[in-house]
C-alpha cells in the first residue's frame, strides 16, 4: 500500500501506526500554543496528531512523558566548511543537537574548486541523517577584479548548478557593487536565478536607503549580514527575510529587543548559523546555541522555535517541513523542557536517530566521492618572501598607506624607514601577507602594514581565508611568518602559529585546504588549543579584534581597505591602490 494511503488508514484508526509518540506536549508553531497530543507516524511521515490516548496500536510506541515536541531545527544559511569538517562528520554533531535540515552555501569550496566544489558538496551530503539543501555560490570570486580565486562563476555556471535538483537557489550575492552597478556578470547570475524560480540569497552588508532598495529590486530576498538592530529593522521593513545569525552573538540582545518592540513578529524572521568553528560546534552547539541565546535575550521560546522551524520552512519553500502536522515529514525533537532545551530524542524521517545529544550511529562518508586534496599550490617560501619593500628605494624614507582596524577597516598612513631595501616596521604595527594559491597568475606575494592589531609576537597563517582562500600570514618576524606558512604548504592547508622560530600549534586541513580528516573531537581539541595559544602571539580585543577576524581580514567585498592576492584594495571605490604615497631617498 502506498505511503500516503497507509497514512490515511492509520489516521482513521484502521491500521496501526509504524511509530506512536505518546504523552508529550506539542509546541504548536501555528498557534503558539503548548498542547497535549500524541503523534502517529507512518514511514517517514506524520500521519496524525491527535488527543492523548485516542490510538494505542503501533509497531513501536515511544513514551515521551514530560517532554516537549518541536519540529527539527532548520538552518537557513550555513557554510559547513567553517566547521572544518566533511559533511558526514558535521551531520553527526548537529543532528544530535536537533538540527535536521540545513541550507548549505558551499561558497568556500567553490572558491577553491569552482563548480566541482559544489558537486563535491552535493555528493558528499547524500544519504546522511541531515537533510542538506544546497545553494549555488554566486560570488566566485566575491569581488571580481580585486581578488582571484580558483574559478570564475558566471551566468552559464549558475544555470548549470541551478539545474541540479539538490540546489534550491542562488547563494548569497556578495558582489553588491556588481549588482548596484549592473555588471554583466551579476546580471547574468541574477537572471539565471530569477528564471529558475528558485531562491536568491542576499549579503546586504552596509546597504541602506536607496542602495538597499535597489539591491532588493534586483531580486534578492533575504539577508544574514545584520550589523545592528536598526539595520535589521530596515531590512525587515524593506521586505527581506531576516536570517539572524549566531556567528555574531554580541548583536543578538539589541536585535531581540528591537523585534519585540514591533506590533508582531513577522514570519519573515528565520535563524542561521553562518559560520561555527569545530570546538564551538561541539561545546556550545550550532542552531540550538542560537535558539538559547535569543531566549536568554528575552524572546519567548515558542517564538524562537517558530523562527527556526516553520518560518525557515516557508523561506526554503518546503511545505513538507517545519510543522508537527499530518502530512509533514517526521523530523521531530523531544526537548527535556522549554527552559533547558536539551534534545532528549531526535527523530529524522520517522526514525529515532539521536538520544541525549548523541547520534545512535556513525554516518558514513559517500563511497563514490574522493575528497579534493593538493589544492595549496605554492612552493616553499623563504624569509626574504616576507620582507616588505618599497619599489625603487634602497635607503630612505617612505610614506605608505596602511590598513587600520579589524573587521571594520579604515585607511591610515604612516612614514617608515627603509634600510637595505627593507621597510623597518614601525612600533605598534604588524604585517599582513597574502599569496595566490591557485596558480592562476604569477602569485607575487602582496604585503601591507597592519595597524590596530598591536605588535604580533610571532605569526599566524591560514589557508582558510574568506573568500578566495589564498594563503594569508600576519606577523612581524619574517622567520616566524615563513615557518608558519611552510607548515601549511607541507600539509596541504589549515592554520598554524609560530613564535621565536618554533611552531606553537598547527591544525592540518588537507581537504581543499579547509577540511580535516580528523575525528570531530580531535579536530575541536586541536582548533581550541590553537585559538588559545594565539593569545601568546596577538592581544585580542573583542568584539572585533578576535581570532575569528583572521579568517575574514581579506574580505574585499566589504567596505574599507583589504589586502588580497592582487594587492591593497579599496572596498568603497573597488580599486587596487598603490600603497606608496611618497618616497624620499637618502642623500648620497
């Protein structure tokens, strides 16, 4: 008998359910009520939500007395790559935490591998307990002309990716200037998205007033780049679906209070994680941590859960998800309480797959997928590669432009001494160094002075650097910088710390230079250790000058100066800028 026919018969009490969940209370995402009900399942579908005790016949009966049932959490925007875990290891963690569906933007993989990176994401996420819906990266590179990644995604590539059934839309449109200026490339990408009828995800960082309106007019319908409560309200009023993200927790209290002051909570408010490192994913959680933070910020648990379930399902155009109701997919969390929000049981497709925060089996990697390796195509480096020079000046003085600040960068200027062709780093300054890793151009190392990071007492190197993921090193001592960089070149990518000519810590990420082969617990321990040891190299000052800022320090799509593999860039004018303002050779 077909599944739905069996469900009809079970709902009428004519045949037993495959599984019956009894004695729990349901958090109703439609009405906001918490009500007693039993839930009958047939296969992977909910067949009936009915009064307690009405039916008793079932192949399996789960007594969930004292528990509260919610639909599985839906993450509306995530880069799984930021966990540095392959899809199957990521799924093992987040499903046990109650996340049953994610909308994955494999933007980072695409910048290293092109369309093949998205193919890898799709194939590696099949047959997992986690439902993975993919987006087609739209901004590869994120800022054409200012950086170079391993590929260029245009309208043709976008049409190809959108034709795949696993791809549900265009991923975050990061080239905001390209949209507002009507670039041929971005218009072709947006046209492909609009013609597909699928979603178009936004990245409206810093846009407001007429620029925000123009961005929406291009077809973008969501945004997760929220910078303040006022920014969130303007975007919500404009009609965007908000994706409140957990990767910037310091913003959440203000955003929560601004939303609570509205006449009602819109169905266009969803939640997402965006980026979560492996140790935080294990220790604090992904979506579940965000839910708890918003509740702690004063929002009702029922409202936050609706944002993470029904609102998200509406956003993703998935009428089969996000609700405990007959006819929907049986993705269900049984919480111990609405205060603690600890998932006691997680059901995916009608099967209990996790208990008390642990998956009941180990997801297998796809047997027909070969993880991409050997993507850090750089020869070994020397200390001379990390010596900042001023062209044409051996001895003298120079006035240089430099980058000031972390995350929200500004232009600054400084006068430096040049001796034997090398710049003497001023007190209070460090050096940022970027080298192209994809062998698409000559890859001359680019360097700039970094102000506002203090004097680094060693070096930090990473091949995971949004968005082109070229090799980035920050430090002061060329010996330490070369050591950290060469460690990553030797192992295929990752992150490394060095100090006084010795390696402090390293996390190898040989898969695309961003994913690790280690067990999740081991990776999390190594990553946490590296982050903690980084405090010996840098003086962190939250919320902006933090360890995480290293991964985003080359984000040329954002306003302000940034260093990329092509040079010192200006995010406002979209130009590559000569850092040398003036030179004064010493008199002979």
